C-alpha cells in the first residue's frame, strides 16, 4: 500500500483516501512537537506512533545511566563517610545494606550522645534517599527493557527477525 501511495505521489496524483488516512490527532501532533519532531502533512498515525516510541526509547537510556553512575558515587561516598569498607564487586544494593547495618551498630553505640545520634540520623536519612533513588533507577531500567522487548517483538512480527 505504501508503494501505491508513493507511486501516486511521485506521479503527482493524490489517492482519494490520503487525506483521511494521514490525518493526525491533535494529541499525536502535540506529543511529536514536545519530542522535537517536525509534523509533516503526509505523516500517518502509525508512522507518528513509531517515531514517538523510537524517540522515547532513544531518550531514556542515557539519563538513566548518568543517574546510575552518580548514584553509585553517592553510595560509595556515604560508605566512606560512615567508615565502611566494601569490595569493588559489591552491588549498590549490597553496599546500601552494609551501610544500614553499620549505621545501626553506630547508633546503638552512640545511644547516650545526642550530637553523634543527630549526625548518624542524618546519614540514615541520606541512606534512605539513596535507597529510594536506586529503586527509581531500577524501575526506569525495567520500563526501558520492557520497551526494548516490545520493539524486538514488533520487529520480529514485522520483519521476521
């Protein structure tokens, strides 16, 4: 069908159904514009959906990886501040769990020292924030991998890969 439409366009003819099938919804136009994509008169909803999906998959990995690197650094810095040694092979989850254990032990030791308890509680709040950020990154990665799986499935169906 695309070949027929392209052939008709190249011959200077416009198929009777071209205006109807190429009409983009306002929602799609807005979404394309927000992604920085120029809307063309001959763009179909299907083409627009593919462009939107490709742009979203394209844009998501880089911020996640930058965030993950920064978060990893913050986790290791907190470990150093609380005096915790860790292995280079330890995952962020393992380091966070070890920090939590270390902070609990230090809080128990500083039971009668309000100033030390205040400092340790600040570290504990920082630990909670880092843990929440790690969960957010994991959720984003899960969404990314899910989108990649959908694209792969779609490509297999469409192109037989």
